[in-house]
C-alpha cells in the first residue's frame, strides 16, 4: 500500500492528491488538509495521482467539501479516478461532490 500525500500544485488554490486513499491513509490527509485548504475562494484538488481508493477516500472528499463550505470557500475535484466515481455514484453522494470531468465539464454540482 502506497502512502497518500496532499501537496501544493502549480498555482494558488491548486492542490495535488496522490497515492492510495484507503482507511489506513485518509486520517493523516483529513488532518493535513486543515493547513492547506483556504478559508475562502476556490480550491482545486487534482486526483490524477490517486492510485487506489475506497469508500474512505470518498468520505474524505465529502469532508473537504463540507469544510470548505463551512469556511466560506468552494472546492472542486478534477481527474477523479473511475473507481472513486463508481463508489460515489453507487452510494449516491456524487450529487453533493463538486466533481469536474477531465475535459472540464461538470460531473457534479458546483
């Protein structure tokens, strides 16, 4: 199982999430995000580097979405792995997650 990490990406408001998003890795990411998520404005998280995910990874995205809203900001997730999209769809949470397709088209609410 690979380690998961959240890092700043190319510009302001840009983060990159990489690695394995599972029950054993999301706890650290859950806490780390508090330091990286802004209190206002838009944050874009690129998930192209996610190698594997389970329902804990989807729960992490839900938490970040709610936290950003609570802080007066917005968040978008881009390059969502098919595995995460499937879990979100089956569980019905895809309607609350701000998922943006690879071509830039929305696949969830804004």
